[in-house]
């Protein structure tokens, strides 16, 4: 069972609202307020916080509906804010939308410490095989530059390099289809670097 305090929910919500300012100005808060007391606290706190961000559109979804909506209409979402349990499940589902879990960076933003890593973790089962997609690791570095070091220009350059490599047809095994260039982890990393 997740346990949240009002200050913690406020901190997380502030981060989401601030992120939305630089995006499509839309935040979706995900909870299970119809069943869980912690989710009712979550929803009340997020709703209260949203009053400080009048320019941001706030929607509330129950987690089961959000999971379904991610599958059938993902473009309706921009910034999703939720607790760890629901976020872990929804982020794995959302990874499929990018074509592979190897494309998804992640960030756990704390008050004083943050952790940036690919959503798939270290993937020790494929270590040394040359089949891992380095994109999520590279994009996690971009998130670190943006959110912890406030180096937005450097972060955008890295994101652009990944996008350019993909647009040029470069793919690792997890994303490969006929008509693309299939390469190993090292080559894909070098290609991304070449676009910086």
C-alpha cells in the first residue's frame, strides 16, 4: 500500500505542473480515488495545487481507465502525474507506444537526489550480446541534463541526435523492420553520437 503525505503529493504535483508549462499545458492525474483513501488524498491535493496553475488543464483518471485510454488514444495525454505503483505499471504500458521498452528513459525526482535510468533497468540478461537499444540510456542522460543540471540546450541536442538517428533509419534489433538499418548496441551509440 502506498503512503503519501500532503507535502509529498504537493512536491510531485508541482514538478508535473512546471513540466506541463513547457509542453501542451495539460496534466492528467491518475489515482483510484473511488476505492483507496490514499488516492482520495492524492486527488484532493492535486486539485488544490492546480489552482496555482490556472493555465494548466487538469484531468483526473482512475488508473484502470487511464491504462485503457493509453492503449486506444495515447495522444490525449501530455504530462501524467501519479504515485509510484500506478506510474510503474503505466510507464511500462506507455513504453510499447514508442515501439520498444528500449526507447523509454525514466526519472525518479527526489527533493535532493534524483535517479535517471532506462525504464528497463540494467537488463543483465542481454549484457554483452550487442542487442540492447542504447536510446533509453542516452535519453535518460538528456533528462538528467534538463531536470537536475538545467542544461536544456544540451538536453535538446541529445534528444535531437536520437531522433535524427531514428529518422535516418538506424535501428537495433528491438525496433528493426525491413527497410531499416539493423545495427548492434555499439554502432547505434556511435551513430547517435555522430549527430551531436
